[in-house]
């Protein structure tokens, strides 16, 4: 249960959190790279990221916490937003930029 507590603390203590494979400077999958690029396009230069490849407990815990089976996973203000496809759709519609505007 420690992983769930860690995840809860992370998503509630940072305005923008991205659970991803790799790091923003060195994404380890195309979807994570796309998610980082979308955040940059929305003007969010600084966000809290968690490399799920570093800790299997966090990797599984994040899937359980969000009831979402894949990475990346984006949280804004403690709320799960979605993965790469949802981020892309929200970005294209302008919805993601509006959600992130106060955080940029």
C-alpha cells in the first residue's frame, strides 16, 4: 500500500504530474515523448515527472491508482486527465491548454 500513498502524495502536492517511461529529457517510449512535447506546447516547461521504469511498485501502483493500464499518465491538480491519446485529443481541441494555462 506504500506505493499508493506515494502516488497520492505526488499527484496532490504538484500541480502537473506525468507518470512516464523515462524522463522528460530522455523519454523511453514514443508515447512518453509525445506527452512531454504536448506539455511543452501548452507552455508547461516545469512539471513533476515519475519514471515508472525505475520502480515496479510505482509502475503497477500508478496503473491501479488511475485504473489506467498504460503510460504515460497525466495528472493536473490531483485529477487524472488521461494518457497520450487523450492528451493529444485535448491538445488539438484546445481543452488541455485551457486546463494547463494557470500552471504554465
